[in-house]
C-alpha cells in the first residue's frame, strides 16, 4: 500500500485508539522478549488448540492452512512476488512464512491467555473491512475492524496492494486477557502472532528478589559494622 494510505490508516486508527483508553499503536517494533507463534506446529481446525507455547488457547472456528502440500498453491502477484493461496478461501499474509491462520466468512474465535499480556501483535494479511478484532483488557473491550480509516479494499494485489499491513498493538501498563477475531467475509488472515507477558517471568522475578536480598544483606552488614 502507499505511504499516504498507510499513514492515513494509522492516523485514523490512532484517533480511534485515543477514544478507547490507550492503544493500539500501530507498526511498533516487536519488543525484546516477545513470543512469536508462526503456526508451524499444527494444521487444521484451531478449536481447542494451544499456541504461543501454551500461553493461549483458541475456542471457536478458524483454520490453520499449510503452505505448499497441495492445500495451497503458489500464485504470482504483479509478476514479482509469489504467495500461497487457498483458492477462493485464503491468502497467506505477505512476508509470513509457512502455515498461517485464517478465519473464513462467518467464522470467529476467542484466544484466551493463560496469563495477561502487556502486548499483542500480528502480521495481518489483506486487511478487509469485514475483519474485526476485539481486545479484552481487564474487562474492557477495545474493538475495531480492518476498514477503519479506509485502509483496505480486501484486494490481494501483491507489492502495491493491501497485503502489506503489518499491525502491532502495544499497550503500556495494561493487561490483555483475551482476543477475539471475527470475519464477516472472505477472509481474515494472520500470521506471526506475537505477545509479551504482562507479569515478570519467574526467572527475572527471582533475580529481583535475589537483588533485594543482597541489598538487605549489605544494609545489615553496614549496620553491624557501624554499630
Ligand atoms: Ca506462519
């Protein structure tokens, strides 16, 4: 997509975000320590499937399609780049690799996180106006759809088309407990689902506690020496 369209879409979504109590912030760099799900570990219906190394579980309809293998076929776009297509159903998000997740017409799913997330992002395929996302943040729902800001017309046009929207949603000091994806048309495609846990990893928490312990030891030692 053109820079102007990208900028307009980002501005529109940021305006939307401002009215919706923080985030999403688009096209942010992936934070350090993020977990990325590339959907390479499974294939087919997502209902009940765990992703992100067990950090999230899907409930609902939706399908992980496999690159190659006959299920998808390689198509050319603008005679310059190739992309995998499940004819009439789904196109692999541009710059995604391997398997990808698809919600077809009328499909939806909730992704519940085992622990709250501070950040979520994903590579969004052709950003259609009938693609809907709800981000559940401590009981509040931030919702938007692909058509906000005139971003997309759903065309899979390759290098100059709508396939190139890579959208990230960064929150600061908040916790995201679940995501809901829904498509009212063909289709909502995504890959590289990315999260950052909102709570410290046990390892880093132990380091903090160890650090506090060391401070306490030094303080006691100074008191003993001084007193
Ligand atoms: Ca993938």
